[in-house]
């Protein structure tokens, strides 16, 4: 039998900040089969992602990228911004540096983890003549990106990468792929560690217990923290023991929005009932102690991994209906129970509907508990980090030399999976 060498996969991301896509990347790299693949992570800056990878002795290189590219927000993108001569020059130099690094380390495949890294890493891989996978974690749609950028990205998606991973069927559909690229695309729902995210053992509550409704996510306008606060204001007078927790921090210059949220809480006199937790590396603990998980996005979610995390912790979900949410949640309604339901979906930007959903679950704790139990079962069946890793590895196999020897390759235990 021919011996197939371990393939080197370069994972490239434009930031090392600890956020949704970066957390998923960490889980993927940690669970990668080391008997088949050797990971090399390249990040465009320092941060918690780099620290955690290095703590596990995973080779991580920081290749700094200029802040004007790293910090650029998708809402501000346009052709004028992208075609800025100095930005193009700096970006071009970075592509050349990354291509040299790819060749130096004899990389077999490049995995790009974000929209910015897709463009930069895709170009570098092309120069180095190495296969490239775009891991698309954002909706490529006009409701999410400027229309010209969305159209340009769809065009490049058909020509620049060798294969595509999408975090949901909804995201993949927005790419509008056709032809051979369709056969080289896969959906890999971001999975969670069921050991890390698990329900607490049942504990008998006391009359003084507070009902906790929690929203977890980056502090940014499209995540809808303002809608959550308005809905809280509607029901708070009837639920004086309810605590509405907001977990997360602003990124990429969105501190003004966070200040506005604090002012909103003061206007409603909710200082005693709304808690800004800020950044936390104890999300499982916060979710376990919550009664209801709320997700208030104003745009269709590309996926919504934090919703899966809440379900894995046995929590009922209230979320806005759009994007990939129906791939995750089996919805009931405020007035009607559905078999297997894991939560309630409400229209985006509807304060009244969200408030009604919150109150419905606060009033019916037995129904909320059953939703949480159903959600845990659904997470176990569909959304594990092991299942995600297998989908990704299958595409890696297809696009590398291993694709010609797949029948000879036994699946082996993961090296680092027990650490998650």
C-alpha cells in the first residue's frame, strides 16, 4: 500500500479576536485528524485565538495586516473603498508575503476563514499554485453586503477558490454557484462540544430565584440588542424579578452603539433588570444558568452557532426568523405547541412579537423546559464539532492528493478532541 504523507493545511484568518468565526476555526483546528493533516495557522494580528492555539502547541504565525484592512466594516465597503490605490498596494504586498509563506512551508491546501481572508488568501494560494477552500460564514446577499460587493464576491467564488465550505444551506444558496463548483462545495454547520455545552443537573429552584433571559453576541446594530431592550421594557413591569443579560463587546469601531444601549436602558429605568456582562470566556456557565435564550438579529443569520450552544445547554430559544434559523430551530408558536419544538421564531425588528414570545415562555415553564430538552437532542443529532470536522475533512480529501486514495485511508481518533 502506498504511504500517503500527512497533508499540511494552512488556515488563514484576518483577525485573532475571539469571535464567532474564530471560535469555530479554533474548534476545527483542534479536532483535525493529526494522522492525516498537519495544521499551520496564519493570523493577521495578535489576539486570544493566537494565544489559545499556541497554548496547545499548534504552529501559529502572526503575519500583521494593516488596520485599515483588518478593521474595515462590511457596511462601509464599496468599489471606491476597495479600489483605493494605497489599500490595493498594501493588500497586494501582503498577498505576495503570504504566497511566499505558503511555498516556504510546502502547504498542500489553504483554508480561508472569513470574507477578507477569502480574497487575500485566495489570491495568495493562486499565486502559489495551491488548492484553496473558502469557508464562507457570511450571507453573500444584498441585505448583508453592498450590492456591488455581493455580486463581485459571487463572481470570484466561481473562479478563485478550488472548493467552498458554507456554514449553512442558506449561506450556500446566496453564493448562487453552478457548474463544477457546485460539486466542490459542502455545508458544514458549525458544531459545538457537547461536553463543554451541556445542561446543568436539575436543581430545585426557590421563590427568590430570578428568571434570566440572555442574549449573547457581538455588540453591533444588526445583532438587535436594542430590540431586546425594548422588548424587555414591555414586560419588565409584570416580571420584576426578570433579569435581562446582554453578553458581548463591540468590535471594529462600534462603541457608539454600545453607549446608545446604555442610554436606552436608563431611559426605560431598567438599570436594575438589564445587565451588561461584557466579554466573557465563561459562556457555557452563563447559558447553563439562564432560563431563556434570546437572539434578536435584524438580518438573516448566516448560521447562529450561539443558538446551538444554548440548545446544547438545554435552553429554549427565542430568535428572529431569517437566514439559517430554520435549519437550527424547530419552531412552535406563541399560541400553539408543535411536536419536537425547540423554540419560538418571531419576525425581525418586531419588539411586540419578541415581548410576547418572552412572556409566553415565562408563563409556561413546563413548555420551556421541554423545548430545552428537545433542543439538546437536536444538538446531539446534528450539531457536534465532530460532525463539522468530518464534513471539512471530506472536502480536504477531495481537493488534495488524498482524494485519489480515499478508500485506503482509515478514519482515526482526533488528537486534541478530548481537550474540548
